[in-house]
């Protein structure tokens, strides 16, 4: 595992993170297996904005995250997403509060997404660009963190559905490089400020026992919920 934390971030953003850490407590990180020694694909529940912020500030891995393309676009599309989708639909805030928060936070989020070097993810054929960039980063020694949780109706402690984009990345990585890669499942619980890191699982070993991508998504969904019940609740 890379010992230097987030060494691919620009100096100014590393300074900003030092300031932000003053106001956000360091989480307890519990490993259920060995720590990965090579770049891998991490997946985790989102826990609203708490998950990405916590991983960016404190998770000791050189990595880049996937983020919805709206938040990686211009301020107009970013504002629409924050106002109508994130704050109102997912966080269940009122229309007035959602409008105010989106207006205030849009320029701030633009700076953070740029500083975090978020890789835009898409719900259509443009995902191929996301996969291409991610494979290039893995080859450079940078891990990838993906949030596969279906959060269309909000964020939940007991997760309801996972999408399988991370499995597509592992598949394409193997097809392009001929190398196996590990997928590491994680669960972040904001109330207890705790991160559970499951055992690394290789793409090839999973490919032998799981029939299709939905089986893979369900496997990791169940594993994430088990981490919540056994290690947090």
C-alpha cells in the first residue's frame, strides 16, 4: 500500500485539507483482512457527503474517486443537481432550503471536486471514458474509489441496491492488461465515525463463482450490510 497519503493532490488543496481536518474528526478504520499492497478498486456506501469527505481527508491511500458527471460539469448543471436532486430529492430538504444551499455551495463544491480530481461517471455510453481514465490511473499506481449505492431515494444505513460499474472496471482492466485486480468493499458509518474495510477479493476468483454482474452487485451489497450489522450496529 502507498504510504504517502493523497500524494497526487496539488499543494494548495493539500493545505486546504489540513484546515478542514480541524473541523472534522478522524474516523476509526477497522480492517477485517490484510491491507491491500497494490492499487485496487475500493467500493463503499456513500453516506451522503460524509463518506467522500472522510475518505478524502483521512483514508491512507493514494486514490481517485468516481463522482456523478453533473457535479464534474459546469456550475449551471452542478447547481441543478445540488438543488433538485441532492438536497431536495435525496436529503429530503425543502425546496427553499435546497435552493439556498445549492446557491451557496455550488462554487465551493466546484473547487473541492477539482481539488479531489474526481473522475466523472455517466449513466450511458460515456462511461467508457470513465473506465479508460480509471485504467490509466490504476496503471500509474493510483487506486480507484467507487460508490455503487443506488441513492435515488436517499441514503440508508441498510443499503438497498448496488450498481455494478466497479465490476465493469475490473473486467475491462483485466481485458486490457491481463492482470488480476482486487476489489475491496468498505462501509462508512457517519454517526459512529467508523470505516470498516472488508477482505480484498480478486476479480478472477469472483469471476469463477459469480454468474453475472447482478450477482456481483448483490454479493457486495450483502457484504456491506453484514459489516454494518456485525461491526457497527
